[in-house]
C-alpha cells in the first residue's frame, strides 16, 4: 500500500471511530476528550498515558 493510501486509510478509520463515539456523546465532549488525550501524550507522562490509552483501546 502506498504511503498516501495508508494515510487515507488511517484517516477513514479514525473518522469512523469518532462517528461511532458521536452516537453516544456530544461533539464538544469528544473534542474535549481528544484534546486532553493529546495534551497527556505530549506531556512529561506521555509513556504512562500511551500505555493507559493503549490498554483502554484494546
């Protein structure tokens, strides 16, 4: 798969996850969750956050 196709595939998959979440939550709540997760993943505890979020996603 080309890099461009792989990128498109990843975006479609992520979009589908957000759409599925949107069935249960408001858009602002989902955006807030993603924003807080992004902050955790770029902060000093990023390895712990990555591990915690990875476990939750399995």
